[in-house]
């Protein structure tokens, strides 16, 4: 649009032929600049001795032209082709005054010719739709119009419609068409048209989605035909019968109106009453027969049964002996024999039961005490657990002090029998972990953590090994049983807590925890989505957990409900990424839950796998935290000196990777890291250097500033980017450098680094390179937890049941500032265990156990029953 036809301005030489005027074989065409990518304009003319571009009335510098000469094979005339590049900065300089245009001017010996104008425009697409579709309820076969006015953009956005995330194609559905104003029209609503409709606008820059509009197509109900009349309600006398109809012709759907009128009709009826039969009188006895018997009879005739009445019950014929003891009688029946056999069998069974009872009683008296807790179900590298209670007085379980320094832990105190579960715990005035008196119980276990080479060798036989990173630098692994444990990748903030009893008793699992680099795992991001956390795998997949494990990892989001939509993604076995949880919404499954804190998130999961946190900004106020870090060579033998400014996602794992990279490059930190809030405003990040003493140093950069494109940072798929400022000192004796480096987002706030250091020996900021975490990547059993195992069990059994005046797990959650997650805790079999597990994940290894003890004590003070001694 706006292109002009070729205009010829002829200044022919004397006697020159007008046929020799240059004519264009290729003229520049309108183009769009996307993001910060320069565009190319080209023109070709013959015959031509010179071709130059003129942009907005000014000649383009000769050095910016790229010229190519050739010869037209058909005419033998010379052909010249010229190209130039136009950058976004050139177009922005005249933004608002007029449109930026360029045209070619070609010369020959006969005159000049001008090409058409080519307009260069900056492409963009606003976020907000001018009009979005709205939800509606319509009757079946009614017409529907869903309006959509896309956001402003250059070039104008194309519009398509989605029905339940599937493309609506009018060419395949004659009931649907899209108007020139981008409205979606359904000629006649069908039940299949009940769905969520989304208007999608896109151009060469971006793709925008409107809010989804729910269209509900309802059906009003209609009566079916009447059924046949039922039988009479009574079997005797006057009653009633009925018939019915149903509202199924059609059945009301999606909120449609129910049928009006009665669905049942009744009418009176009469049924003959049934007459039950009755016996007549017995007849006289017959004469005595040859078998010494005589008989008599009767009939069911007074009255006879009719109208369905019941027949008479009993014998019609009666016989008896008619000669007293003079006739022979039958032998005793076999029934008496069966009775005697049954009595003997019952007596034998009673004797056997008595013997079994005596044997069991003797075995108990000579065996273990009743309170022995045996965990001999452990196998492989674990020793069986053997705990025997003391015969001394029983102090409170809260005073149990474990010794976690060796593989054999010694506990002092007493064990309550299993029936003591409902009793409340006693809270002493002393410290939660104060020493105890009599009674010793030893819990043996060993940690069968595999060596790295053996573990990776076993892992390589599994199909999922192909998607795991090679090497063990970013991997932790260990072998765990029902006692649980912890895996940590040092200096990354990434850990996996396996709570006690999460692994079924009798099972032993080899578990790994890995950190992936973004180039190793392809995580597709749609629209404005951005990666907010590292990509972490824990496995092996398919492990059965009876309680959720807790995966901890850092993030770089400045979260607020009105600015972000944050989702937890998990990679399926097929390799596709699925949304398993939307933060802030009611969870659709109890398998996953996520607690988002200022700089870390804690993922509760009963299924191990690969996870990542992905966000989509809802407004331009959404921002991510970036960490800006400056490095320079530790030694500078030459005049040239480089300062590298890294732009990192503000998570520990990325900082660790950059530190390792700089150690290989021989770099040193030259300033304290700074935090920058990077907003979703489509503006690039600019960096510039200032206030450098010109008598000692000079910059070798040709431009006044450098830029990192917006999307490279916002996507999060490149966790660290950097710009290099190349400086040159004028003398080798110059060792001091003083300057300022500014980093800011275009049209936003920024950060400045005041750099003043000795390039040869300055190490003032070396403390920043000290790792934040030290320790063993794998901890197994009680050594992985701050709270002793037996104390933990006592707190759980005491606070899980509802307490008087709220003295239960809900109060504990409130005192630990976890009351916003009560619905999740309540969905689990042991809410207190979930609270303690989260406390362990957040506070290991430096958590203050005294503060937890104080919180538990405050809960106990609300219920006087908590002060009573637990009977063991």
C-alpha cells in the first residue's frame, strides 16, 4: 500500500535515444521490520551506469550499498543490481513524522529513472483485543454471532477461531462462516456447538488469544407418549391404576426448561377379592386294615379357593395304628445315630482349641515383650530395626535426643504401645531436644548409597536414560527405604525430600535427581509463555510413593495473581509436556501441589518425573527477576581488556553455571551482582559504558550502546546472555579502571554499576563466588531430617486428631504461616506430616528447631489435655 508507479525523469544527452534510458527489472517492495532484525531492499536496472537509494528524500551513503554487475544475455546491455539494509533504529528516528520510504534512482548516458517507493514499517501487534467474544446461552437451532475485533497491529492481524482449542474451518462446516469483520456466525446452533470459543489474532510478530467465551446450546424438554395403564393397586376391592409419561421427547439439556404439566395420571378400579381355601371336617375312621392301621380324610372345600386365593395347607389323609402294641414297629431311625456323631465331633473341636490357646500363652510368656517394634522387613543393605522399651519410668517423647553422627543411632526414652495413638503429647518447659534419663533403644541402619559409576552403569540399562544429562556434575543419587531421605544438587537450590513412609515398607528404591540444561530438553512455549525455573528430573518414573515427595527449586518470577498465570508442567512418558497444576486455582488432582515463595517453589508430587515452572503474563506489569553480573579477565597481559556483562535468570543453578564457565575462561567478578526487574513490555535490554577516563582508556565499540533482544531474555530458554565491552588502555602501565556501566530496559528503569578496581590484583568481590551450599548430595534416613523420627511421630499422632479450641494441626499451620494451604493439608491422611515435611524442605540444614518447638508448645497451651503425661 502506498506504493507509487515508476516515474521517469529524462535528461537525455544530445541525440541520445530514449530507448537507452534505464528501466527496472526489479524494484524495491514494501517490507516489515520484525523485532530488531534489519530488512533488505533491492533493485535491478538495465542499462545502468549507477544506481543509488534515496530514503525519505536523502541519499543513502555510498558505502551502505552492495552492488553487483552483470550483462543481459538477450540484449548485451549492462545490468546493475544494488541492495541496502534498513534497521529498526533508522525507522524509529522519523517515527510519528511520516512513513519511512526508499526508492532507487538509476543513471545511464541518456538520463535517469526512479523506481517505485518501498515503505518500511515496524511490525507489531498490541496485546488487548478491541472487542472479545462473550459467553451466551442459546436454544437449539437458534443463530449465534460471536464478535471479535483483533488488537491493533502492523500488518493487520489475521483472525482465526478455536472451538475447544481446535481450529474452526468454515470450508469443512457449512453451518459456520466468518464475516469480514472477523465475527464467527453459527447459522443454526447444534448440541455439538456447545464449547469454549476463542478468537486468535496473529501477524508476523505475534499471536494473541482472546478470553474464551463459553457457548451453551440448551434444549427445552418435551413429553413422551403415555404408557399403558398399570394393574389395579389392590388385589381385593376398590383401588386405583395409573399411567405415566416422561420429559424425554426431547430430554432437557444444558439448562433447558422442563416439561409443563403432569407426568402421572390415576383412575379408579375394582378387583375381585381372593378367597382362601379351608378344610372340611375329618371323615370317620376307616376299619382296621391288614397292616394294623386305619385312616380318615378331609377336603379343601369350606370354602374352596377362588379369585387367586391360597390353597389349604396340611395333609388330606391321616393314618394311625389301630391294634395298640400287637403290631410290629419299624427299627429306630438313622436320625439318632447322626445326632450322636455330631456331639462327639463338637467335643473333639473344643479340646483342640483349648490346646492351641495354652501353646500360644506359653510362647508369649517366654518370648519378647509386647512393646517390641520390629522392622525386620528391611532387606538388601539395611540392617533390621530393633527397638526394646525400658522398664524405667517413661519421660516425655519430646525429650528424645538422637545421635546422628554415626550409622548406628542411639535413642533414649520410651516407646508407647500402638494403642496409645490418640493421647496428646506432653510439652515440657525445657528445650525440645533436651537430654533424657533412663532407657536406651538402638536403631541400626546403614546408607547403601551407590558409587557414581555403578549407579550410572545401572541407570544406562533403562529406556529413560537417553533423556538424562551425561556425567554426574548436575546429578544426585541414592538408595532409600521407608525411612526416607534427601537428594541435593549443591549450589543450585534444587533438592528432593523423600519423607518417612513415602516408600512402602519392604521396598528399596534407587532414586536420582538431575538438573537439565535448556539445550538438552525441548520445552515448547506458546504465545507469551516463559520458563520461570530450571528443568528438573527426579526418578525413576513409575516409582510408587505412598506420600508426596517435595521437590524444591528456584524461580525468577515476581508473582502476583493479577499479573501472572503460572503453571506446573510435567513431561509425559511420550515426551509431551502437560499442565498438571495451575497455581492459585483449585487443584484438579491430589497428586500435585505447589507452594510458591519469594525465590523458590516446593512441589508436592506422588509421581516422580520431569518438571518445570512456566508462566504467561496477563499484563505488561508482569516482570521477571534478572541477575546482572560483571566479569573481566583476572590477568591482562595485552592492551585490550574485555568486560563481560551477564544477564541471568535469578536462580542459583544459572549463577553456578556462569561461575563454572568464568573459572574456565580465567575471569574474575568485578562488581557485586545486581537484580533487575525485566517487564513484559516488548522492549529490549540496553547496555552502555560511561565516565571512562579518555586519557587512559578508550572503547573499541562503534555504537553507543548494545542491546539484547527482548524475546531472547523473556522466553527463559537461554538462561544467561552476555554483552562484551571491549576496551583498550593507552599504556601497559595503566592498571586502574574507573567507569560506569548502565543496564536498562528501553522505556524502563535500569541499574548502574560503578566499576573502580585494579585490573591486576583486585579480589574484593571474590566472596560472591563461594558456594552457597556444602554437604553430601545424598542423605539417607534420620540424618536427612532436622526433626528426630520418634518426636515427629508423636507430634503427628497428637495434632492430627481435632483438638479442643482448635489445638491441632490447623493452629500449627497458622503459626508457621502455612494457613493458606489448609485445603491441601486436609486432603491428606496426615495433615501434620505434610506440614512437618514442608518445614523440613524449607529449613534444611539451617532451620531453627527451637522455633518449631516453640510453635508446637504454643499449640499445646491451647489445650489443657496437652499438659497431661502420656501413659505408655
